[in-house]
C-alpha cells in the first residue's frame, strides 16, 4: 500500500507523503468570521466598505450567490468557436418537437453545408 496522497489536478508536485500531513478536522472546514474593523462587500470601491460591527453578519454580506444564466434571445455559441458551434435555441426546440412528432427537423429543400461550401468555392453552376 502506498503512503502517497494525491491533491490538485495531478502531476508529481501534487503527491505528498500521507504520514507527514496533518489530518483535517471538521472545524478546520468552517468559514471563518471576519475580524478586521472594516470589511469590503461587492467588487470594490469605497462605497462597498463597511464597519465590521457584527463579524457573522459581515461574513454573510461577502457570500455571493451564483448568477443564473438567462436564456439566449438569439444565436448561442458553444465549444471553441467556428460556424458549427453556433446554434439558435429556438431552432433546437423546433427540431426536438419535430423529432417527437416523427417528422424531420431538416428541410430537404435547403442546401447542405457541403453544397454551400462548393457553391462558395467554385461558384454556382
């Protein structure tokens, strides 16, 4: 059995000897209260500085809720970029509805990407 413990994402620098590390206790994982006389809230600036009259309340003011993502109104981008990574959520919903009905979300009359590419490169004939 190995005496090594892995931490982080990997790599030799993230392996330590288990016997030389101190065990973690539940009280070590508690969020600390703020002990300074002035605390900051928000992103910065003097308007976001307040006296620390109640350390527990000051700590709560610093906790930030995650920003909820709004649905896109137009085209959305996924992946690293490129035309294949652009989609319209409304088109995706329409395709899902068509697939559930047993129809096809693909318009057979519209040219494929390959046909569009050929037309662009070689001109329409």
